[in-house]
């Protein structure tokens, strides 16, 4: 209830419906927060492949060297993403995520050359962690690229 003053100076009691708070609008994360999360995911991706690289050196040397290329690529992409707002950083991050993700799915389904024992080995713990990090990074990157494209 409120009291309002009329033109003639008299006061009138009026009933006012209480304001009902609506659902809170959740703001999307800021670009700097997204870049920090993306950088952490990229570095996590590199760490996962460092941990798995030793087991591939003797069995499938070419996979070992593919891991090394990924590990080396992680550092400049992470630094670029951390210090730049360019969509090129998100494109590079998406590429770093998509490559190993596709390779993992391929290795577990039809097999990679020289890596037949991994066919059907879907529940490898390190592989599952890698899938999670790669999927997260790929989704974050594509979302940020879509937002950047919409803002242009």
C-alpha cells in the first residue's frame, strides 16, 4: 500500500501490487573469462598427451610424434589465446581440440595404422579425460566464434 497526494492536497490510499521478482537473467561469461578457461583446457590437453606419450613411443612411433607435435603446438596457441581477443585464437583452439578428438574416435572404432590393439578400448581412463577436455574446448571455441560472428 502506498499513500499518494492528489492535486487538491488530499491524500489517497492506493493499493499497489508488490513487484514480483522475475527469473534472474544470467549473463554470459566475459571474453577474458572464456579465454582463461580455454587456455586452461588447452594446457590440460597438452598435459594429457604428455602423460600418454611414453606408452606410444615403443608401440606406434608415429603416434608418439603426433603427440609431440600437439604438445609443442599447445604452448603458442595457449599464449595467443590468453593474450589476444582475435578469433584466430579460438580457431586454433578448436583445431587443437578437433584433431585429437577425431583421432581418438577413429582409433577406437576402425583403428589407426599400426594401432590395432586400441580398437574397442573406449573406457581408457586417460582417453575419457581427453575426450572431455577436447569436447569442452571445442564447444567453448565454437560458441565464442559464433558470438564473435554475431557481434560483427
